[in-house]
């Protein structure tokens, strides 16, 4: 192996920052940050290659959207929890009408 730095080799400052985090965060949380950083570097390199060689701006946009989907919004999370609550209540014979709560959540903006 050579001493050549690759785009997916984190800078020493970042490695030191992650090491410092180990005293206040779980190993899992810190390693997840490191893995995400590496994955983001790889995705950025793929997008650069597509743009440089093929000029596929739409392909880059779709690649980013597919490989780094946005987490569900608070509204989406609330609707999912409402569905889960409704299913749990029905399973235990305690179903109730949650339609007004659903309509209120659906009326919120999609942020």
C-alpha cells in the first residue's frame, strides 16, 4: 500500500474529532458518523465522475436522491405513528375514530 491519500481517507483532524467523541458518545454513534462520511465521499466522487464524463445532470440528481434519501418529515412520522396506534388499538379491541387527528396532520405543510 502506498502513502497516497484517497478521497475516502479522512483528514487527521476529522479522525481526531471522532476519537474525542468516543468519550461522550457510543462507539456505534461515532463509527456511524465515520461510515456516513466515507459513504458521502464515495457518492460525491461518483457524481463528479458522471458530471465530468457524461454531463448527466439528471442522473446525478437521481443518484443523490436514491442514495441519500431524506429522512421522513415530522408530519410523515406522526402519520405513521397514528397508523401504528390505530392498528394496536384495533388489535386489542379498543379501536376508535382517529380520522380528525389524521385530517389535522394531513393539513400540515410537507416540510
